[in-house]
C-alpha cells in the first residue's frame, strides 16, 4: 500500500512539474518594422504591433539573410511568429508586405 501511495504521489508531482514549463505561442499580426540588426549569421528585426501601439516591441529572429535584406524599416507587414509566453523575442515564420497602410 505504501508503494502505491508513493507511486501516485510521484506521478502527481511529475504532472504538476511538467505543467510549469514554457508555453510556446504563435502570433499573427500586422506590424511596423522599427529597426533591424545583424551579427555574424544572426538576423533580427524589432517590430511594433500596429493594433496595439502601447505594447512592447518584439525582437524577431530571421533565419534567412535574403529575407532580412528585403524587409524595410517603417513599413507594414503581415507576420506570423512563434515566441515563449511572456517573452519579447520570437522566431519569424512568415512575412508578407501588408496592403493596408
């Protein structure tokens, strides 16, 4: 009986601990590019959600230099990116020049 109780306690603890992990969110938004930066083979853009101008800027990592070269500062884009909940950094998934300006 003690072993069953110990096993149940360990399983419950494991379930509770696993729920405390990071949560990855996917976001789609129309953004304005505020800045861009690169270092070695890392490429970043700082973006502001135009629907929520009071929100902090988000730094998006771009894996492709060619894509990074085509992105213009002060232009609007429709983007999809992934980030951890509560983080201001993410990874760009898709980007398309926005028709609404």
